[in-house]
C-alpha cells in the first residue's frame, strides 16, 4: 500500500522581481496513514511553505506531490478547492475562527459545501464538538471562548469532514502551557484512538515530543529524521 | 458544490459587526434614495396638478402670439366679441359661459409676517367674475362668500394650507395693501387651488389696467371643438390665439419634467457619493478580514464564493439604506409645496419607490464590485499570512 503523503524531488521557489528565491530544494518525504509527524526547524526554513504545499494551498515549482495516490500539483484551482474541503483538516496558530459565527456555525462551515441535509450536518457538527469537549459551548462566539477553547473549536472544524490528513501550523504557538497541553493531548488522542494522520509544524519540543516522528528542515532541506 | 455560498447570517452579522461604517454607508444610501424619490415626487405632484387642470369643453382665448396668460393682453373691445362668438355654451339664464380673467403674479405675505418683508410667496392672483365658478368645472366655495368690494379675496384650498391654514377672516398682504379673506374655494385639485381669486374690477383698479389676460369659454357642442377653435382663431373681428384648456395646463406641467431630470441627476450624483462610501466601507471590511477570507478559501470555498460573500454584504447595506430612504421619502407624500407660484402636493408613487430601491441596490452592487474582486483574487497563502 502506498504512503498517504509521497513527496519526491519537490522544489519550491518564490520570485522577487527577476531573482529566484529558493525555499524548498530537492525534498523527499513520506508520511504513512495514521502517523503523527512533527515538522521542526528554524524560522524561515520553509516549514509553513511545505505544509501549504501538502495542503494544496500553493503549487510546487517542481517535483511530485502525491496524496493518497493523487498527484495534487496538477489539479486545477477549482479541483484543489474541492479536494481541500474533502481531504484536509486545518489547524492554524491563531485559530482562524470566523468571529461573527458561533462555535457550532464555525464547525459547520466546511460542511456547507457538502450536499447533505441540515440534520446530517447538525449531527456531524455536534459529534465533532462533543469530541473536543465543547458540546456545552456551541452557541458561543469565538470572542466568548478562551484561546484553548477556540483552538479546540478549530480542531472540531478540522475533524468534521473526517479528512484524510490534518495539517497544523504551530497549533500551540499562541497558547499558554496548560492550554497547549490540552490541545496536544486532544490531537494525540485523535491520532492514537481515532487513527487520524497529523502533520504538525512546531517550535516547541514539548509539542514535538507528542509526535510519533520528528522531521527537521533547515534551509529548505530535510536534515535528519528522528524516531 | 464549490458553487455554494456562505449563509445569509454570515453577511448579515458582518454588516452588524461593523456598526459605524455600516451606519455611515446606510445613511449615504438612504439620503440619495430619499432625495431622488422626493424630487421625482415633486415632478409628479406638479404634473398631477397640471394634467388634472382644465375642462375638455373649454378653450382659453389669449391675445395673438401670447404663450401664457402673463404675456397676453386682450383690450376691452375684444371681450364682447369673444363672449358672443357663435357656438358658445350658455347657462340657464342665457348668459354665455365665459370667464373673463386678469392674471398677475404678486409677492404675498401673511399679515402676521408682513413686517419682516422677506419670504413673500410668488402667488398667482386671478381677477375673475362670478362666471369663473361656472366655467371652471369643479370650483366652488367651501367656506365664506364671494368678494363684494375691493380688499376682499378668496384663497384656494392648497394656498390656504401652504399659508399655514389661512381661513375666512384672516388677512394677507400683496400689491402694497392688506386683503381680507372672505372665502376659501376648492377646484378638484386643479391649478386654481394655489391661487388668490379677486373681483376682476378690483384687480384692474389695483393694477391700473383695463386690458384683461384671457377669456375662458365653453363650447356648446364639445364634439365640434376643433372646428370651433379654428373658427375663433381665424375670426376677422378679433386677433386671438385659442388653446384647448387641458392642453394649455398640460404644457405648463411639462416644465415639471425638468424636475424629474434634475431628480435623476441629483440622485445619480448622490448615488456616486454613496458608492464611494460603500466601496470604502467594503474595502475596510475586507482589509480587516483578509485572513478570514484565506481561511474560508483553505476550507474549500472558491474565489467566487468569498467575492460573493463580500458583495452580498455591500448589497445588503444598499438594500437596508434603500428601505430607510424610501421610508423617509414616504413622509413627504402629500407634503404641500409651492414652486414658482404653483402650489401642489408631493406625490410619492409606488413606481418612484421602486426606482429608489433599485438605485439603492445599484449603489450596493457597484460599491461592492471592486472589493469583491479583490477578495476573489487573493492568494490563499498570502491571505493566511496577513496580520
Ligand atoms: N509569498 C512569498 N514570497 C516570497 N518569499 C516567501 C513567500 N512565502 C515565504 N517566503 C519565504 O520563504 C521562506 C520560508 O518561509 P516559511 O513561512 O515556510 O518559513 P517557516 O519555516 O514556516 O518559518 P516560521 O517558523 O517563522 O513560521 C522565508 O524565507 C520566507 O521569507
Ligand atoms: Mg511558519
């Protein structure tokens, strides 16, 4: 069986005027189903860039990027939108909840693109909020929730579509230790008990310690892999 | 899928969330719509008076070449010729139905405000004989009696209202003296209701003038009015122009179309201002929500969806502003006004309200277009990096 994420000879450059700014160079990486991978490395090493490529938010300059056997580098804009909606869960450093929507409505957002009934949507949203322990906060707006609670709502939003892969860019970067631990414990539970595959960018060794595998990036290259 | 739009609640709550900028834009839209509707309603009010004025059996006899009563002068010898022109209708006592009239526009004040000397109303004064009430169908006294001596006048219902409820026993001042109101008359909403009627002889004395302005006469056989009109115009005994009375007033009402055009122009210009306000506010909304747009894109919403969401907000504010605007405009329905000596009531027609609402929606749509395009063009990665 193929790996969930298969990256080979991946290259990504930005252009500043005429000059090419290489960010990722000749990168190979495999992530198996059910893994929890932590992506570490100094600031500017290209972690977010790599995560965005895996997420289908950005297009590689060169190389192959296969997810669940599909070459996503060649998908059209519209197909990518659809693919992200179906296959990827996102957790951001600053939660990125919609402030005017309640916790329930925030979790519901990705499902609005699905051809399912309101009842089915409600069922899924409620279940996801229950998993993150916020069933009693459904009507709260993000502004009425703590940072940790907001991040748990965001995790519920990432889970509600039952994605192939959850991508988290510094999910604990904005949380205090206690809230960070709660969020990490939740992600680990979802990985161990729920079998969800996670790729998490982090600067925090304590967070990385929760992962099954740590991948290090330096100046756009993988330097080593530690189990 | 991918076509799906964000729920209405999303647009609605975002509009509510940015209270100040929403309120400012809403007000701009409302004012544009209100001004537009009020100006069109002014034109409609004038036109209604004009088209309802005149009796289809009557003709207005003016001196040759005169475009209006103001520039028309019929010398006394021509009057019996006109009054006894063959084919004229007669009343029960055999008298010809002919209203000999002298028109003059005078600045008029209520007596209690006369001292200030300013703010007189340019008011048509019509010197008439009792026949006027027979010839101008629908005109009749609703209070008081006819004038008997110099210094006694009648006021039309709209003018009385316009003067703040002047009635029998009150006095007004024009042509350098005080006149006592002895009666108030109605005329089925015709132009006469914004006039002062006095005895013809009194007005002639007052103006020191023997000529009259016009004679309005009734045809005995309305079926042959065109031939009769022609016969009178070509008469060798008097040199006159003869116009059908309804046409004569309808022409006066055409001037009101200028108001409608002015309404369109002012509505358009204010609308441009409101578009600028709306665009500004929507751009501000976007710049505060770039990361949110990036997030929605990441979650699977297409470029069109996030653009449409922003456009919906702009249109929503437009629609709300439009509703407020037409609500404000409705307060002016029936409002008594006087322009260039013509008193009339603003007439807010449903079609004007519809146009006002369409203007508001257009403002919302146009004001939201560029910000929506900017939102749709965002690159997700850049948007997510946005502070
Ligand atoms: N849109 C862009 N245009 C030009 N350069 C970019 C762009 N996005 C990223 N870069 C550059 O690519 C490099 C890697 O950026 P990236 O965000 O992936 O780093 P990172 O490892 O996530 O850093 P951090 O830990 O600070 O988040 C940086 O030097 C950055 O300046
Ligand atoms: Mg980063």
